């Protein structure tokens, strides 16, 4: 029997208590890698023509994903503790990437006459898609995305780490993510 006080350290301990806790939630016997909710969002949007530009993980486990399709950028944020997916305009995040490109020496020139280095080293560090999006932003070809939404992804594994390990968690996450993305029009064709 696992007592309440034992569960808080169960995932850190990796002892008998941890094993028993994991067995309660059918979380044993899985490979090292498990898909995350953000992976489901990314692959679902990729199927609709969105291209991943940048992915970040912050202290506390908060994850961000910046994607682009045609003239639009969208930012997806996932908080594994609350299991909330938030969708918002990615243009401000792409604009903040310009500052990083300046610091790295990839974006040079004066305002209105900026140039982006697309050499091998810059492409290796930043990726072709992000550099192309930055160039389009500088030309004024990136629009704001007015769709904003958020939803809690329900029925997932209780570890609150964002990994999809439990029975049917991948199916549940895929259905809920698809419904959210479809509701805000991110899965439809480019207009």
C-alpha cells in the first residue's frame, strides 16, 4: 500500500515505492522515449502544412513551439502541470528571434536595410525555416494571427510531465488537440 506522503517523492526515488506508484498508473514497461502533448500538437499542425521554427522548454517544464504556415506564425504553449495548451499569435515571438539573430551576428545592417546571413554556419545553428521566416518578417510578409485559445487536455497520465504513457493517452490527446486546433481554424487550408 502506498501512503500519501510517499507519492511526492516517488518519481524521484526510483525505489520500491516508485515502482509501485508507476504500476498503479500502468506506466511501467514503456520505452525511454514517450511522445509529449507538444509533439502531438506539432505533428497535427505539420499535417496541415505548418512548419516548426523553434521549440523551447523553460524552468518548471513549460514548453513552447513556434510554427509558420505561409504568412502566419502561431505560438503553442503547453504547461504539463496544469495540462493546458495555449495558442496565440507567433509574430511577437518571431520578432524576439530577430534580437537573438542580431546578438549572434546573423542579422546585420541598419533599420530598413537589414540583411540575414544564410550561410552554412547560420543555417546549421538557426535552421533554414527560421531564417526564411525572419527575412519575411523584415519584408512585412508575416501577419498577426488573431486566433487565441486554450484548453485543458483531459484524461492524461497523472505524472504531470507532459509525456503520453498511460493507456489510450495518445488517442485522447490527439482527439482533444485536433478539436482545439480545428475550432480555431489552424487545420484548414491557407486562405
